[in-house]
C-alpha cells in the first residue's frame, strides 16, 4: 500500500495558481523528499495532504483514507511538523509531549514511557521540566518533532525540519528521522537542502510552478538529467584548447592549472585525453571524472519547467 496518494490536487489563491494538478504516489516504508524552489507549491501541497487546506479539486489519501472525507482516520496515521513548528510555550518540554500523546488517546503509562525515550533521543532529558518559551529555535523544533512522533505514526510529515537549526540540533533531527524510518514510519519531508535530500531520501519528487516535474530515486534523477559531465585533467606542460578537439568532446575549459573536458561520454573523453597526451608527449599529472549531482539535476529541471 502507498503511504500517500494524491490525485490531481489543485489550489488557487485569487488569480495565482499555487498547485496545478499534483499527483503523487509515495510508497510505504521509505523517506520521500519533496523539493522545489521558493513558491513552487510545496507547503500548499503539504497543507492539502494533511487536511489543513481544502483543495479546489483533486484528492489526497493517507494509507487509503481520504483526508477530507475521512479526516480522523487519516490524521491518526500521521505526525506533522509544519515549517515553523507547533508547541505550547507555557508548558514544559515533557508536558508538551504528554498532552499531545493524550490527544492521540495514549494511556498515561505509555505516554510517560514514550516521552522519556524521545527526550533522550533528542538530547532534552535534562531540560524536560523547563518551559519551552525559554528554548532556542533548535530546541523548540526538537520538541515539535517529539510531539509529532509520540504516537509512533505510520507517516511522519516534516516541512523544512532543519531550516535555521544549529549543527547539533540538525544532527539530532536527522538521527531521529532515520530512527523513525528504521522503526517503520514512512517519512515525507520538504527541504531546500539538496545535499540533505541526497543523503536521506530513497525517493524524491520535484515541484516547480505548482507542477511535478520529476520523481525517482536520487541516483535515477542524477543519471537521467546529468548534463555537465566532465573529465578534469592536468599535465606537466602547457596545452592549447585545440588539443582537445575530437568527436564526442563538447568543449574544453581551463580552470587554473587544470582542464575540464566536457562530454556526453566521459569514458570516451578519458580515452581521447590519454591518446592525445601520448601523441603530444605529455605526462598526465592528475585525471578524474566528475560525478553527476542531484543539485545539477534540480537546477536543470526547475530552470526548464
């Protein structure tokens, strides 16, 4: 079963179309990264998925439960951390977690046990009795996550969970995301951090101008949309750009004491460089082939869409 399914979700605000026919199928058990530029429609889509916002048309289902016709069943299966978090500032860290667990119908003993576990995961055990209004942004975000996972939700939705966090808080949040996924929760997260998405996510969807422009694993996206492969090489002598003219070489650029040889087939470029060096009596000091990056794929997709 898919954890999340959306079909032709649409939402406009006056003359502005924020989401324009978004259809997604997010498999159970993975970590799905939802990427896009600012204003692309990520948060609006998430708000429709979670029932906060009613779509103009289309549908969203969580483990088969329609978010709008069966909202209680859908919401019991998810934990949600909105972009700016959501905590009670005048309660302690532990009280925030306990009251959230009560909302989900957890008994007192289970709530207390779970709160203790989560506070330890998130490095907040010693601050459990402190009021949240005294906390830094990073600590408040950790409490938001603690509240969202207290009931061990099958689906955890996080909107920009690490934005603006210090290094320590970011690491704890990422570790908790991985822990929840390893314990069976499907994760859906939005992020502007492409490196973070590449590191965490099993699948990715890219949205631009309200429309899905690509879905797939990070490796699939990198390979499919790679347009800037190059071989970087340096020699023991100065060489001219004309040395690199050959079939399959699109261009050559000098970068300091190195040359970047661009080609649709880097293996072919390596062979050409080797034969050229032999012909011109050059010694190769260093040579390396670039790897495609998710950032390159993201930029290409969002520029073209």
